[in-house]
């Protein structure tokens, strides 16, 4: 009977029922079977109001929407072109770095493809990069950067992990530090590939012009300090994450709305609403999953799963390999936020059972999701790129394949070399 | 989803509700940004802070999130898997949509009911969220939001069912 209900719920989820309703139904049913008072469900949801760090989510999202809507992407691309366009492979390398930074700030990978991809794609082709490479790069652009502060998935992983009390502290600032080297590894590997793509191309590169450089710098003068203030503030410990989010939101608002005046006051309500639609969609799933986590822990499901998996998989390495495959499949079906809130409560206790550091697990989880976004045939970024660049699906598949291969190599390195993630964390 | 094929009185009511939801959401987000920024300025430059502002900010997150979730229901933007539904042909799509809408309405009704019980219970216990703000006032967004989300999905169900029956054009 229970299995039938479970299958029906999974079927409904696959047919497109909102995930909050599917999780909500499962939680209500399980608590009801246990004979628990069902008001525990709203009580758990209400605990969303008791987590200070969640404040960062609406504030960073709002700032990200403002940035994407303003002329900031154009100014970033202009600066990149001036300073790095003349270097061999420079444009590709810096496009990657910019996309990573932009994704980290806006949190949603689709925004990067739409806002920056459209600008970088023609620029890359003009600079003599092969068509296929350029298309692959801008499609991939949406997934790199999840590992850099202050990306929402990193924050959300920290929030969910803290709920679990696995016996080891999982602080969000540790996660921010842990993401740096793996994130840099991914960007560097992709940049080297870009350099290799340009081999043998002899083409008059844009010469460096002092005047254009000064002009580009002046145009972006207000946006340039932002990453330094925010990242510097977070990494140095001067700001808490939610404070950095507040500074970002108000700063971006002042710069884009009051100084550059690229977003009209009349356009603000729509933009505010749209950004909060994303926040609402994420947090309602998180609210439901707080209740379901409570049930899972009560019923000792993670420890039973651990026992089962342990009897089949003996080494941590074996477990990690399985985890990689599982996350890849999962990431094609679910977006990153629901994958995080649904799977972390199950996976984290098992991983700790294999003596895997929770911070390292978070980095592995997100790195896998970066590939899953791109994985043919169902990765989300493929569809966004298909619409944005108006290219047939098969062409996009072909274009991203080398990128998927490089990312997969990077993920294997990240997975089996914990030191890369943990080196920067002071103990 | 804009109201179509509905009696004018209901359509007008829906417009009023939509407007109220939007105003409330935008006001609360604006308050959140300003309050959070003011708090940091005060803390770092004046070494003081507004009493209760941190508690209020945390509560605003809950309200903004649920008002955002209500807006997401309006636009069909809740997180869902569309790997299967994307490829459904013609009429099958609104039919499947109607099925998942019906399910969502049912779950929202139960969540709304349990939230009402939770709010009533905290009214009786007289528990305070912070300062002089009772929990039942702070938590009243939960039943409100689940009722509104449920109603939106009821409306979607109506349209999807009509589409499946061929009484309305496909989206």
C-alpha cells in the first residue's frame, strides 16, 4: 500500500506536479501514519523565520535581478575585451571568469546565459573562435561559478546541512572558502581548452588602446568595487553572509537605479516580484523539506540507508563514485535547489558515515550539478541555450560535449582529492 | 495566468486579490532591503542597532517567501520536473496538467487546514514570536498563503480542464 502511494507521488512529480506539493503530501502522510499531530508540518515551515542566514537569499536574488536587468553585463564585457582581448585565448579565459562571477552573484544559471551569453557569443566569434566552441562556452557559462561565494546553492547547502546536526560543524563561510580552489580548477581547465582551440589562428587581434581602456574603466567604475567589497567582506570575516547580501542589494540598487538610471522606477515592481517568485519557489520547497527532514531523522532513515549501502559498498571511494553517477542522473531531472533540499538530508549522514567531510561533500554535490545542467539530453542549460541562441538541439549537444568531458575530469579530481576543497579552511 | 472565461465579478475579485498580493510583496521586500541596510550602517558606524530589527527581518523572509510562492503559483513557476510533460502531445498536456493541479489543490487544502490549527493553537497558548508580536500573527501568512496557492491551482485546474475538453484554446 505504502509503496503504491510512493510510486503515485513520484509519478505525479514526473508529470509536473509542483515539488512542494509532492513533498508536502509525503510528509503529511508519513506523520499521519505515525500518529503525530499534523500541526508539526506548519510548525516546521514556520522555522524558516528562525534562520538568520536565509535573509541572504532574497537580498542576493534581488541584487542579481537588478544586475542582470541593468547595463552591467555590457560594461563587464567591454572591460574584458579591452584588457584581455589582445592576449591569445584571453577573451575565452576572461569570459569564463566573468560568467563564473556573474553566476555566483545571480545564483541562477539561466540568468548568466541570457544576460551574458548573448553578448559574449558574437564577441567570441568575432575574435576568431570556432563557432562550435563559442556556442559550447556560452552554454557552459551558466554552470560555472556555483562554487564561488556568494552563490545561492552554496548557502542553501549550508542551511540544509546545519539542520542535520551530523556532529561536524558546516559553516557557510567554510563552504565559501572550500569552493575557491575547485572553482578555479574548473575555470582554468576550460580556459586552457580555449587556448588550445585558438592554436594556429593567426589573426589581427584587437590592439590594446589606452583610450578605450580608460573609457571602459570609467563606465564600470561603480560596479568594479562590488566583488571586492562583498567577497573581501565575507572572506575576511568582516561581514556575515546576510550582511554582505544587504550591502550588495542596497549598493546595486543605488548604482543601477539611482546613478546609472538604467532601471526605471516604474519597472521596479515587476522586477521585485519576479525575483521574489524565484525566492518563494525555492523557500517553499525548503520549508517542506525541513518538515520531511524532521521525519527522516525521527524514523532513522538515513542511518538505515547507511547500513544497507555499507553492506554493499565497502570503501569511501566506491561510495563517492556511485554518488557521482547518482547525482548526475538526479541533476538532469531536478533543478539544483530541489536536488539540494531533497537529497542532502539523505546523502550527508551516509557520507559522514564513510568519513567524508561535510564541506567536501557540498563541493562534490555542486560540482556534479554543474555537469548535470549541461548533460544531454535533458540538462536545463541546453534548453535555455536552445531558446536564447536559436540553434537546433543537436548542434548544442555537440558543442557542449567537450565541455562536459572537461568538467567530468574536474569533478573526478575534486571528488578524489579532498585536500583541494579543504586546504583553505583553517582549523 | 490571467482570468479568462470567468464571470466579470469573479474576474474583478481575482484582480483585486492579485493587486493586494503584489503590493504586499513589494512593500515587504522594500522594507527588508532598507531595514537590513540601515541595520548594517548603524552597527558599523554608530555602534548601535534598531531593537528587534533582526527578528523582524527574519520574519520578513518568511512573509516575502510565501508571498513570492503565491505569485509563483499564479504564473505556474513553482519548481517542477518538466522532463516528461514537455514532450506530451496536444490535448494530453492540459489533461495531465489538470491532474497535477487537482493534486496540488488537495495538498494545499490540507496544509491550509493544518496551518489554521497551528495558528489557533498558538493563539490559545499566547506565545510571543518576539517583542510584543504574538506567534499567531507572525504565522498567519501560512494559512493565508496555502489558501491563495490552492485557489490559484483551482483556477488553473478550471482552465486546464476546459482546454482538455476543447472548450478553450491551448496555451
